[in-house]
């Protein structure tokens, strides 16, 4: 077993193509589970001042294949939510980038850093997501990952995407400085 922090797992590991197998349950987190994860994130952000502080947020179980694919055996709900939060955070910075010229360079850099975490390849204007949900969640997840506020991608998913955006924005401790 290997111990990762989430930043290293998403940013520095060789796990570029994360797959949620079909046999895993569909994404089903509600407010209660989201709030528990959000509390973990807040605890981590408060501990950041102490470099030696770590916060255990769960056990991630993977099966790695020679093809480069990695099946998420356990932790798929939490990992999916982390990717959704990263997309919401990116969109939050994107709003600052477009709306406040004084923040544009910093906000653009933050968007770029987040995109490096959630996409495995961004060359030639191709954006291949690092996390591939099961087929039942693909449409919703694609809308979250590629969502730009005010532009509907799939009307069926729009309200669900807006709910995540709204909940993230209202609860976010992160501000552009």
C-alpha cells in the first residue's frame, strides 16, 4: 500500500486514467455525504498552516492495469465529488478571470492548475478527463466537467449542475486574493 495526499495523487502520480467500473453503484451522494466531505476539506484547510499536519479522509482502493487504466474499487463516490468540487472551483476562478481584470492573471493560473488536476491531456485543444464514471453517470459528469455558467450543455442535467455550483460557491472558504 502507498500513502498519498490528495494533491500528489491527482497531480504527481502516474494514475492518469481513473475508471469507475460498471459494477460500481451510480453516483448518489446527497447533502449529508457532501457535507461530511466538505467538513474534511475545511479541516485540511485549517491544518495547512502546520506543515506536519495530515488529515485522513479515507482509504482509496485501486486496481492498476498495464494499459494505464486504474479501476477505482473503493472511494469512487468521494473521488467523484472531489472532481466535481474541483470543476466548481475552476468555474469560480473562471468567473473572476472574466469579470475582474485585476484578478485575471491569478484567476487564469488557478483555472489552469485545476485543469491540470482534472484532465489527463489538454494538448491540441483536446480535454480528456482523468476520471471516467460509469455509463449511467457519464452525461451528468461531462456536464459538470465542461460546464460554463450560463451555457446549458444538457438541459436534463442543468439543475443538478447548478445545485453543485451554488452549494460550492455558498460554502467555499476559498477566495481569489
